[in-house]
C-alpha cells in the first residue's frame, strides 16, 4: 500500500497521518453505509414501481413526443422524492438553471420572494436581482426579501414572521451552505421551517435548493412539506454518470408551471427530446446512494484530518452531515491554491494541470476550482473550489469512490506539507 501511494506522489508522513485519523472513523462510516443501504432500496423500489424497462433507454430526437423513457424517469424521480410530479431533463443546464426555472415559473409581477436563511447561493444573486442583472426577477417586478440567520446559524423566527407579507408568494430555502460558513440544514430543520412559514401564511409556496443534499439522509425536503425540491444532475442524484441536467420534484401544479417555463405555454412536459442521455440518467440515479456515501466519507475524513491540523472546519469533525460539502478555512490564498493543486493532482483527468483563480461567470470574486472530472464541472466527482476572499475557505466535495476521495484529501495535505504551509510538528505530535 505504501508503495502504490508513493507512486502517486504521497509521502510516508502524510499517509501515516491519514491512517491514524481513519482509525477513529469506523463508527461514522458504518452510519453512512446504513443510510446508503436504505436509499439504495428506495431507488430500487421506485424503479420497480415505475416499471423501468429496456425500452426506456431509447434515444428520442426532435420534439420528443411520447418519450416513454423520459416520462418513466420523471415517474421514478417522483417516486424517490415522494412527490406528485417531477421534471428531469438534460435541457436543464445546471443547478442555477433549475432554480431560476422554478422561481420564474411560479412568481408573477408584484410577488415577493423570501429567503429565510440569509443570502442565497452566489449565482442566485443575479437570478433574483440582488446584484442587478439583465433578465433578473427584479426586472420583472418581483421583489425580494431575506431574513438572516441568527449568529449561531439558527432560524430567526421573529424576523421571518415579520418578513412574510401579503406579497410573499414563495419561500426559498437553501439546504446546503454553499460558499458560506454557516451550517447546512437537516431535513428535519427544513421541515420545521416550512411548517413555520406555512403557519404564518398557509398558501405560501416553499422551494428547497437541494443541491448536494440528495441521499445524505433517509428523507428529502419533499418528505417534509416542500412544494418544489430542486437540484443538479451533475451533483449527487446523477451518480457521476449523468452528463448534464437538473430536476424539480414537487406538486403537479408547480411542476407543470416549471415545464411550461422550460419549454412553452401549451407544450409543457410533452416536448423535450432525450438525445440519448437517459441510460446515464437512470444508471446514475441507481448508483447515486453509494456514490453519495463515498463522497460523505471523504467529507468526514477531510474534516477530521484538517481539524487535527488546527483549521476550522464546517461541519466540524464530529458533527452530523446534511450535505456532501466540507468547508475548510485555510486562512490564506496560498493555502487554498496548494490545497486545490493537491486535489487536481489526484484526479484521473487533467492531473497535470495547475488550477488558478479566475473570474467565473455568476460569482463576484475570483474563484479557484480544482476538478479533473469525466463530466465538466461535475462536483459529485472529486473537486474543490472557493472564492478567493476572506476567510479563505476551500469547499471540498465529491469523489465517485471513497478511495478516490481519500487519495484526494491526502494529496491536498501533501501539497500543503511540501510547501511548508502546515506544521510538520503537529503531524508528528499525533
Ligand atoms: C451548486 C449549487 C447551485 C448551483 O448549481 P450550478 O449547477 O453550479 O449552477 C445552487 N445552490 C447550491 C447550494 C449549490 O451547491
């Protein structure tokens, strides 16, 4: 084992340190496996109940009328998420698109959107118009309000109650922390928040940005009252195999509105060729529970490694997980670059390139991204990224297998270690 790792560029000090950390994680890993086992059965049952057959894998082109595979896949997603309906399409280009679609589908001029969990994910700022942008909801006369979290990361129910008005049509709840160092929310917490919002205003709609959260727990936000649960197929539910796409699972009324927004009024779900993407979308969903479990083990391992070295981690080494993202506050741009270099060096694709910060569309500061992925930008694959701004936190996620996630984390440490950016003494003290 030492030898094969040495051949990857991993020194004995870092490898031995990793081994010691890992020895303490047996119980955590068993709990992750139990959730994966449950979710595997849930996905399997959904595929059986929806009568998935070989005919579902056929390619459709053009309008894509009467696409059995597309309709069955949407039935499978609805069964997994326990919703009335689902829209699952390769034409939904990414997570931001899925969220923008859901917002644009149900909001009308004069309506107000509320985020009761503070500022939403960076790319949504332009969608909503928090940062002015051509085509934003603000340009269509849709206003926005937010209630910030309390300093301890909990919901500020008084502020939320005060923010809900006659105009409030939709509440958007982001499950995962995104590029913030607040905690991610459990499905149970999301359920409490939805129940609270609906107790203040019974007809308000609740949407959950479920990116990175799928299959981390036994339940999804749609099990606790969300009208729309939204995510990206190049994150957890695509299982690393889906080449592109997004999903919206929810009530028939909401999903129909989304379908009409994606295609056109009058067309809705009836059109949308699958372009040969369905086999990967089905098989990826089938693998998603175990792929997510591998990524979760990587996240837990990373938190335990970096916390021992004195870096603040969100979630911390011991906390339960509600998504696959691990934030590590490295405190400097230099360390962020070394960390990302290690993740990149551990990739199966593009391991020879050096990640450099760049002004990524949709983000308001330079972002560094390390990813050597089979699918471009896929963050269920081993990846790390973060905006170059204080507190200089890197967000680590993914790994199609736990063993690959392990190599990636150890390689990130190797690069920090080689550049003298972590103290060897602390490693030896272990
Ligand atoms: C990734 C992500 C998005 C946006 O997804 P893209 O596919 O990058 O557009 C939105 N919200 C959260 C919480 C995310 O993690």
